[in-house]
């Protein structure tokens, strides 16, 4: 089909095969592997899709197509067959097949012998077995003279028009960008982990960094010579390893004083594994490969060591780009990432600065322009990270795009200036008048965060934010002399402001909790004390999933500048992937199908940031600083466009929106808190049901028999102030992992239950009201789709737990304008409840009569 591109989905999960155009089920893991390898064959090796076919029957001995059709033999077919010609009439298995690829689902490891039999029965010269990115790839070669199939002979496949014998005859000008470098790196990591003399993943990561530097070095120098980083058909694994060791020695000699490598470091993989790795990477140019792909690939090795364990969660590229748009770093401004990780913030900030230079007459026309670009990278870009492997990755990354590696050092940013040593001290500490940190024009960072990686109070004592804070007599937050174990992201706020010049800008990713929760108010006050909150971007909850569940904001702050009148706010509902890390596509609500467009709102945000006051903006808006309510700085809380849309939908449907707070103020309903939780040892040891968030389901209270507690414990926790429940009370979930907004009605059998503190009791005390609101109409209104749609703007994350606090009172209920219609709804719902309660009463009688029943 020539250079055919994949067409859109006909229905969810289905698509067209790249090579043949046949309709295939993309949900099958093995099909995903096949489609990816077809793309690699085309993009990386130059084979036309029309040269490929799938599910090809290869006759082997007595096995015939007729026998397969009659069910007499197994239906073995080659997954991908590559022919010498794109002429469909030249498809003879004994003359025209040059390659066969056997693809398996990721968890499968069989199929190599099957591939060998296909190769033996055809003209095939080379074969590939792969199960995608889970470590599985093997290359096979057939000796044309002897007909024997060799394993561990070649470590790559020929490009289109190339023979296996010519594969090692590469030239540097023919290296190509990689289609999916991350896939290759995942495969390398997992294959080496399973099959080499190195059993720890972090050591493999260090080993691969050495390979990457050797590859970069080979690409950058002696451009008129063949690559040293190659596998020739005549080379032994020992010869290949010797060449790579030679490259790495040159790299090490250059960078050992830079703190990247130790003088005694060597590539420790066995020769066969070295040859295999080189075969995977030899034809690609890391320099010319898209830097997003290079960054993704580097982080494959970093993830196994740092994700989760040490709070290192790599920032998605689109979030970095958005931060850079908001900060807008300029040429000759010093730029720092004090938690640089793999260096992505620095890479994209450098790209931004270069782009400005490329459009400036000052630089563009200069004969020294290339030199000025390199000078910008070397003189103005700085990074710090405490993990040496991440520092090495960041240096490699910077070296690929144009140097700047010298400004990146290993050091713990949260150490005092006195504790900085060596190059880190030279670059980041001023000694005049006592050691203190140098200051920079722009800081962009995503610090490590997490409740499980707290900085001990002995070290946190060096920070104001490492102390316990309390309000003074004037209601102002002040630090006490008492210190505490503190989350690193909180201390990074203080350190970043220490290292930022007055009037300059910080962009930092921080947990949402800081910007709304009362127990984090002291941190918020520290942030805004004398500083200007310029912009806040509400990041999708999936942003750092699946590695971390934290809900975060991107905050842009100007140091030492009075708070501006207008705060820029933006929303990203999704950033391209779901909670499991899978690509997320937009959904067409009209056709009820997923589209081919990745759901990433950051692209829209960056566009809308160019025109802040455009009334057509979907996700970007401006909030007056004086209009900030209750110290809540979470953008979606102020997303008026979404609120107005919901209210407009309510009015269009004939409803009159009424706030719950109005019903409370008018004395139509009352609200009371739940009671609390019993000690776990008492659960299952009594007769009073304990009702938790998960027990609010289908408008009723589920009484879990394993959570019954003794009556005296119930009375003790409920106390004298606890409201005595009545039939028709409404129970509302205000805090919980996933059920906030769910409601239930108290039945005649539920008046003695212990309600957890996450629940609110709503009671209609004035049923004769202008809205027609009685308990049955209230449960209808609380459950209404128009009410539930408002919840995401009111629910915020307190540490890791969603919490609506008292913001549920701000919800608008879609009250019917016609009170008579409301009464009809109420009567129907009341009738349903009465029928259910009658049935429950009958079941209770059966239980009493027959005894010993669990229902």
C-alpha cells in the first residue's frame, strides 16, 4: 500500500494494519507489538509498507494451506513477512522473502524455533523475534551457502537494499533519527537485566549512561571516519567491546574532572552483551533524534532507581513547556534548576533562549552565532541534583543538544551553603561576608515530593519552613523554635527563593494541598509574603500517575514584588495519559467514540496564554487577587466559565439554581457533622453498625456485619453533641478517595448507627417552603447530574485524600420552577423508598422467625 499512514479508528480499539490496510484489533497486546515493529521497519530501516505482508502461511514439509483450512494442522503463520519487491505478484516463499518477523505479546517468550522453521522453509535471509518492550528481541541469520540458521551472529537487521554483510559498513552521515528510542531503551534495560552479569537495575542504568556518552562522542568527532560505535559482520564481540571501551576512555578523560565519571570506571558488560547493545543503537543518531524521545529514553534507566523510592517524578514535557512560556527566560539570564533530574527544564529553557536569539538581529546575523549559542549554554544554564546518575543523564542530555553540561553538578540542594563542596561550591556559593548562595535570574523546577521522604528535623532546622509555625497575637503566622521532620518540597520553596534574585521569577511544581488546606497555611503565607503570585496552572490529577498520586499545581512567583492585581490561572483537565500511564484520547460525545487526538490540554493553555482576556478562552482566565476566597488559590475553584455553563444548562432545562447555603441560611435545612471512627479492635464485636464512606451506596446505608461495634463505644464516640438520627435524614459524603457527593437516606432501621466523620447529616426542618424541598426531593436534587457536575471545582486534595470541606454548601441545586412538579418527583421517590422499607421489614421478620440468617 506504499507509504500508507494509519487511518482513524472505526470503533474503539480497532484500526488499520499499517502494512496491509486490514482491520485489526489494536487492543490485543500482540497486535500492538506488530504495529510498532511494522513502523520501525518502515521508518528506521526504510522498508516500504507495500513490501510487507502479515499472517503469511509458510509451507513447511507436509504442512499445507489446505491442511490448515481443513483443521488437520495448526494455523501457524508468519506475523510479518518482508519481500524483496513491492510487486504483489512476486511473493514466492522460496525466492522473494528476505526477512520474517515473529511478534509475541509482551509476556510471551516462545517462538524462536517457530521463526527458525519459517526461515529454513523459505528464501528468508534474516529474522527477528520480539515481544515489544519487555526485553524480548533476537536476531537470526541464515547462511545462504550452508542453509544453517545462526543465533547470536548479527545484532541488528539490514536496511532496505542492504545485505547482512554490509550492516557494519556505516558512515556517520547516514545515521538516522530513531522512531521510538524509548522502546529501544526499555528493551535494552529489560534484556540486560534478565540475561547479563549485572543483576541490579540501577547498575545497568549507570552502564547505559557510559554507552550513551560513548555514542554521543562518536557522533560528534571525526565525522569523516566510519563510526567506532558499530557491529560489523566480521567483528567478534571482543573486538566490538574493545572499540567501545576505547570510545569510553576518550569520554572519561574529557569528563573526569567534570565529576561525571571516576578515573577507574569501565564498561563491565560481557562482550556479547556489549555487541548486542551496540547493534540496537548503531544506526541511530542520538544528536538528530527528537530531544523528547532522548529524554524519555534516558528516564527509562532513571525510573527503575528513582521513581517512587526517592520522590523523583519526571515532569511531562508539556508541563515544562508551559512553565517556560510563563517565565519567558531571556538570553544572558542565568537559569537554574535546583532539582534538575535528567535536565528537561534546562533543555527546553535553552531551546527557548536559542529561539529568541535566532529571531533577534543582534544574534541572527552575527558570524559568531553558533559560538554565541554554545556560549549561552555554557555560561547561563545550571543544574543541581543529589543523585549522580541523574546528573550524568542531564550532562549527557545537554551534551547532545549543544553542551552546557559544565553547569550541572551533584550536590544536595537542601544542604547549607557551608556544606557545598568542590565545583558545587565554586558555582553556587558566595563567600563574601560569610557563605551564602548565589542568586539567579530564573528558576524552573519540580522538586522531589512525598510524605514518605521527609527531611529529618536536624537538617530541616536550617530552614524557617522546617520549624513548627503558629499564629501570634495579631493572627500572623510565625516560626517557633521547635523543628519537625519536613517534606522536601516545602523546604525547596525556601531554598529556591534564597537562590532567586529580587524581581526575578520562579516556576515550581507543588502539591495542591499548600494552596488551600488550613494545615498548610503557613507555607502559603511564606510563599506570598512580599512576593507576587503571577500565575497558577491547575495540573491534571493524572500528571504524575502512575508513579505518584499527588495532585499538583504549577506556580509562577516573582520574588520581592508586590502582589499584582490580576493572577493568571489555567486548567489542564488531562495531559495526555490516564492514571495507568496509557495514552489518553479525546472522546467524541456525539459519535460516542474515541478520536485519534491525544487529550492534552496544555497545548490549548499555551495558546490561550497569548490572549489572557479573550472571552473564548476555554482554560485560561484571570482572577483578581482581591477576589481570592478563604485563601484558596486552586484555579478550578474560580473556573467561572465551567460554572456558568452548568448554570446555563440548568436554566435551559427549566430549573432555578438555588445554593445549598441559601437553604441553610433560610432555615429550610440543617447540617451536622458525622461522629467519628471507633478503635479498630472493636469492629465486629457488637451490634451497632459502623457506617463509612464506602457504605453510602444506592441511596441507602449498607450495614457491614464485620464492622458492628459495641453500644457503649457507639455512645462514647457519638457523645452528647452528636445528632440523634431520624428517618428521612440525608447522609452526604464530604471526604473520601472516590465517593464525594454520594448521598443516602436514613431508613427506619438506620437511626442507631455510628457515622464516620467524613459524612454530613442533612435534615429538612422546614418542609413547607417555596421550593417544595422535602427529604425525598432533596436526595433527588443532591444526586442530580447538574449538581454532581459541580463537584470537581469544589473538591480539593488534602495531602492525598480528596476533600470538599464546607465547599459543598456552595453547590447549586437544580430546583424546578414549578413547585407542583417538584412535589410529583418527591411523591414518586417517597413511594419507592416506602416499598423498599416495607420489603426490608418483611425480611427482618423472616430473619426473626427463622433465625440464624445473614442478609
